[in-house]
């Protein structure tokens, strides 16, 4: 799995931002969401996988519009583990948000209001995973060319399989 390998590589590379603490904080946030949604980790991870595909498309579009530096700026500004509605609206229009909520609801069985409440936390968490590849040696030269985790995510093979759900499962095993 390329994306997870790049995240682990970032954790092991002192020149990249990733750390086991960062990954642990991400996993703790997702586990809290699982508890808030009735403890169904599989559905939350499925929602993250679906959302990951939408985040990838949005970031690819942003890269076309504003270049790799613009994408990296979005990640730096909105990555985190706390809810942030601005992270969602920086990537998606209101119509896109409605379509994403409907798509996740149809595929997971989550109520649309549950998904609407999850998005402001899940989007920053996904961006936080991508931030693990940030170059700590030259942070002022932020670009996707310096972030192999983000590159791996954006330049995936296009098979529609966004490995965010798998990454979360592997990350949990990695930290144990």
C-alpha cells in the first residue's frame, strides 16, 4: 500500500513532519467519532474512504487551479483533529457537500445529519494524514513536490480506491 508506506516513511524521517504522536491523535479522533456514532468503526472508516475520494478530487482540482503550493497551503491551514467547517467549505461547494453527504449515506447507512456532523472533523483528519509528509527542513517552500504523502494521495492510480480506510486500520496496528 503506497499511501500507508509513505506515511510510515514520513514518521521515520526526521526531515518530515509525521510522528507517531500525530498518527495517534488522528486515530484517537476517529475512535471518538466511532463512539459518538454508536461504536461502528467499520461504517466510520467506510465514510472516510468515500470522503477521501472526494477530498482527492477536490485537491486535484485545486492543484490545477492554484498549483501545488495552493494545495499545500490548504493542508497546512486546515489539517487537524478538531472540527472545522472552513476545512469543508475550502474544498467543496454547497452542492458538492450535499452530494457527498448523500453518497456516504447511501453507502454506509448513516443518517444524513450524522454525516453532516462528521464532515467538519473527518476532512481535517484526512488533511492531517496528508500533512505527515511536510518537509520540516524547508517549510517556507511548501509544495506537493516536497510532500511524498500528498503526492502519493493525489497521483494514485485512479482505480477509485482511496486507501484512507485501510490506512486507518493499518495505522492502528502500527501503533500497537
